[in-house]
C-alpha cells in the first residue's frame, strides 16, 4: 500500500496497525483538572473555535485505489460533550468511568470524527477538560501545548470580551507534503544509511524484566488515579510521584554541575536500563518533536521515537553520563525526521510487534498550566497511545510548584500491571538515589530499596544450623560404631561392612601417618573406582591430610599439572588385585613417574597396628580435600576445602534427602568432576547407606549406567542432564531406573520438561543442584514439582548465602540478571599457592560480619517471583558438556 503524498509515514504506520486490530483503540487522552469558576458555555465556544481552525484535526483517512488519503471533514459537525457527575457518591470515580467509556470506543478512521472533546463537572469550582484523539491525528506537544493553550487563549478572550487573537491554520496534508519533499532529498538518503549503520552497530536493545513486584501493592496517593484509562487499550500503566521539594534539590544539583534536570532524568533512565538489562551499552529510544520553521506551531503528528545507544562506563558519574547522552542525542537528532517505521524497515524489523530499539524514554518538559480567566487547569493524566515497548514518561502538572510524575506504560501482552508497578517503584528509587548526588558514580547507585534488600537477603540465606566443629573422620567413626555390620561399600562381588571399612581405613591411615601424612599435607589418590578407592579416601581423611583424587584415566598432561602444583607428600595407587601402594614423592618433582621409595601393600586381613599409634583428631579448619578446576587459559587451579566445610555439606545433604540403611548410592562420577565425586562416596558412608562403585567408564554410556542401576539396586543417582536425556531416549534404559528413589541433576541446565518426563516415567523425585568447584558441595537445590515450566537451581542450602549482584556489588532486583556470589560454611579456603587468584575471586562479603568472604562464581542468575534462583548461564558464555566446560 502507498500514500497519496498528504499522509506521513507515521500516519500510514498507525493506519495499518489500526486496520490490523480495528477493535483496539489507539487513543491519546489529555485531562486538565480545572479549579475555579468556569463558564462552560464560553468554554464550549472556545473548544468549537479552536477545533474549527485546526483543519489538521478535521480529517479522515481512507484508502483509494491502493493509496491512503486524507479526507477533510466539516468543522460544524463537532459538538463538545458536557457531563455533570457532581451528584455521584464519588464524582471522581464517576468521571473516570465516563472517560473510560470514551477511551474504550474505537474510532473508524474512515468515517468518524477522530476526537471526543468536552467537560466533566465534578462540583462547584471543579471541572475536567477532556480531549480524546486518535493518535493518528496528533502528538503530545500538539495537544498539551498547541491546542490546549489555544483553547485557553480563546476562552480568556471570550470571558473578557476581547477579540480572539488570530492563529494561522496549517493545512492537513502539510506533514505528508513535507515528508515527500524530504524523501526526495539527499538528507533522506543519508539518514537511511546512518540509521542502517547505527542500529546494526550500536548497543543491545534493552529488555526490562518481567516478574518484578512492588514492595507495597496499595496506592498511598492519587498520582495514578487516571492510569486505569489505559486498560481498554490493552496497556499496563503505573504512575508515581516525586515531591516538588525533592525536584527542587535536583534542579539545584543540575545548576551546580552545569546540566539540566531533563538531561539528568534521561541519564538516570539510561543507567537504570543498563543495570536491569545487563548490557553495558543499552539501546533505547527517546521521543522527539521535529517541528521547525513554518510548521513550528503546526497541529498534527510531528513526533518520532529515535534509537539511542550510550555506553555506561563503570566509572561514570550521573553528570558525565548526562553529557554523553546529550552529545549522542545531538548526533542522532540530525536525522530526526526519518520516521521510526522506516528505521525498523531499514533494520529488517518492519514486521516486529515489539520495538527492536528498547524502551522509550519520554521526558516532557513543555507542560504549562492553563490560564482560564481566573480558573487554573493543571494536567492530571490520561493516555499516551499504544506502546510497543515499555515507555518511561516524566512530566509535571504544568504548575511552577509541580511535583514530578514518573509513569510507565507497557503492552499488556508483555507485562502485567504487577510487573509495571514493580518496575516504576524501582526506577523511582534509583532516580532518587542517582539525582540526590549527581556526582556519584552510576555503579554505586542501587536499584534495590531497603525493604527489597532485606527480602533478598532472606531469600539468599539458607537454613542455619549450628557449626559444632565435627569433621568427616568423626562422622565416619560415629556411623561405623553405630552400624558395624551393615554394608558400607559394594563393588562387583566385593562388599565391605562399616566395621571392615573402618578397620582397613584406620590401618592405612596409620601407614600414611608413618610416611609423613598429616595436617596441611596432600596425599594424591590415583585409584580406579573400586572398594580400594573408598578405603584410600577414608584413610587419607582419617590421617588428617588433604585428599587429592586423581582419575587414572585423565590426560597425562593434566595429571602432571595437578601433581606438580599440589606437591603431594604421598601417592596412593593400586597394587595387585586388592592392595594399595604408598609412594612417597619428592614434592618438587611434578612428574607422574616419581621414584618409588617404599611400597607397602596392605592385605585385607592384615593385623591392625598397635594401639600405641592412635590417629590424631584433625581440626575443622585444616585442609581435607583438594580439587582442581579450570583457571586462566591453559591453567588449572587447586581448590582447598576444609574438614568443616566438607562435614557441614554432607550433613546438609542428609538433612534434605534422608538416606537410610536401605539406600544405595551409585558412585560413578570421575574423581575430577566437582562436588558429585565427593558426596557420591562420602554422603552414604556418613548416613548409614551403602555406596555402590561402578565400572570406571560407566558414566559415559547411558545404557551401561541404567544396567548398573538395575543390577546393583541403586536408589540414588547423580547425572548431568545430557545423560538424563539419553536415558529418556532409550526406553529400556529408562525402565531400568524405576527402582530409583531420587535423581540428583547438576553440572548443566536442566529442562523442566525433561525432569517431568523422568519423574513420571520412573516415579522418582528429581532434584536440580548447583555448586561451583570452590564450594565443598552444592550451594542451591530445587525439587521438581508438578506443573513447573522451568527448572530453577532453587534456594540456598544449609549454612549457605547466595547473592545475585551487579558490577558494583549491589543486589539486583527480582527478575534481574546478575552474577552469583556464594558465602557460608561450605566456602573453600582458596586456591593452593595462588594468593592473587584467591584474592580476586574470594572477596569481602558486605552482607555478613567483618571478615566474611564470598566467592565470585562467574555464573549469571536471577531471582524469580517464587523466590528461587534461575540460572542464566556463565558470564563468559561458555557451554558445559556433560558437566565439563
């Protein structure tokens, strides 16, 4: 479809949208609250006169021979409405109901008068002057300033008997004619090229999150009394108020720093979008009125919404950001006449229902109160048309002593009223903090209020349990004493009772102590998955040393790197069918092929060492485990975990999942696979259950894994989601898992549908766990529930703090992505021999007592409206495959 030349691109775009959804009104409503005596007859005459001379507003739009044309209307067809609700129980609510009906009724662009204008009497000396237009006719400046002020001017003349000042009318087709001339100019071609390049290269469209909720749902003032008018348009709206006294302080700050409040408001909106949308250079839009020259005072549609991308540096203050925004705005304003519908087409987004250029920032500085011959009209609110993204508007009521109003409008298809209430509340809090001290760094301004901060602290704090100093050796000893004859370990045809395991582990622990094992010394365990592996790990812990599990199948270069960095005092390997060899190592020698100084095979039936060599109790703060994780490119970092951290993590797992003597936990995780390789072995042994050791490579084959579950009678299984998917693809494999009681997933994102299918097929509870290598075990947990559409990583576990923070270490609001930081009892001591890396990743925690640390995970997440963490991926965009980076 084309236009005849008298219709602008903006009008053509609105005509198309209205014809696609004729039942949805696209109305702009302006309500002036008039206090003082008002002669309604003279006001009616003023309205008729003003409209009669505004030929740009007296038109229809019709399609003729495939072209959209303007069709003039007769001015004498207009009669203002006059309504009196002063006798209603609540006149204001009655007026709102009446105006809602005026807004609700769509306009027929081809036949109707595209406006409804009149007055509503609320009581003596109190009226509303109401102007409802289809947006295709005019923009905000046209109604707020040009038309409204002209009505007031005519009314004053009628009341005083003075001649009505003349006003030059602007022909209705001038907007289209001006644009036609513009389209044939070199400026148009240059603008098209500019915008194609600009939107392709600059910024990421800011998308404000849904799901945020206001701290208080009840309205405490009348700032948003007229917000309900947008409901018939399918728009969610919310208005908040900032007192004039506070705005006066902002003005003083602007004067002192050589800027303006409108520029500071735009800068604050930009910073808010950067903070909540997790992008350093948010792409947004701003409204512009491009009237100039002979159309400076022209009624009609001469506004545009231009894309704007401004980087928000971490060190920028609000004043500096305001200047950067001002300069960038001047840059794009050279091409302000190029309508946003054309920019969308140039960017390949012509058909997008949602703006590809982010939220619209609409700072309205031009509202002035109406002088109605003694009565005064102030802007009360209304509707601003149909937004295709969040629109952030700021304005006053026109009076010199006006408060500032902050309003959010958004499509109801994208945001609920609750979403918008939460967003506007946070923006106002951010705005107040930012403009209270415009020289403050933007990154130091928090988007979270005190109440939400307290709520987020509560969400991020796991159940608290007393830290009594117990260690893993103590837990192992207690369980062996309680159930000495119960089965502890099963591997193929071999089974060890708790008593047998304790005897063998104690015997080997004494051997290790004889060879130098002890507190803060590392013992490497390179034993394939077997009963001997269990004996070896338990022995190292009982000896008070730090256990370094080494998977015999891991690449030799990785093995050499780990041993070279850890500098273990001893190495445990297998010898013969069921023996273990103790090899003292030269700590400075990084090679696997270390010289054998002594080899001591420990037969299963060997006599215990004399009681004169008791095992010393270890301290909770001493190193218990050493695991390696990926560090800088080409490097690995050794994570040092303490006895206290490990013991508390194991007790927390038991508290959540309650293993008993009938449970069997399948151990199949490689020694280098984070927390799972630890708890699969030690959790059952501290809870009276049995650990079942699988073949060395069973974790790589879903069918073999399912067969192991079936053969061993395993009740508890840990898998990464990609393996769970393989089990589901193999019906026989999935069927073999029906004896399971619980499945714990971690290491990758878990699709909710996959968890639901496995739960239904196998009648088993499915849990989603999350934890970095720098914590003893997992730090959050979630159990799948019926109807879940996502699989969050859940809530913090026992004695754990989880915080979602922005770049300035401020809490992010609910629904906003930030980086995950972890604190609490399960935190690692740090990285072995790497003080710089430790200081970089283990940082002071501002949410606990002095000396509290937290770990910066490098993972992104958000709190959802249910108070659960949703994983959003790694900050460096890496992808996990079978739990590995």
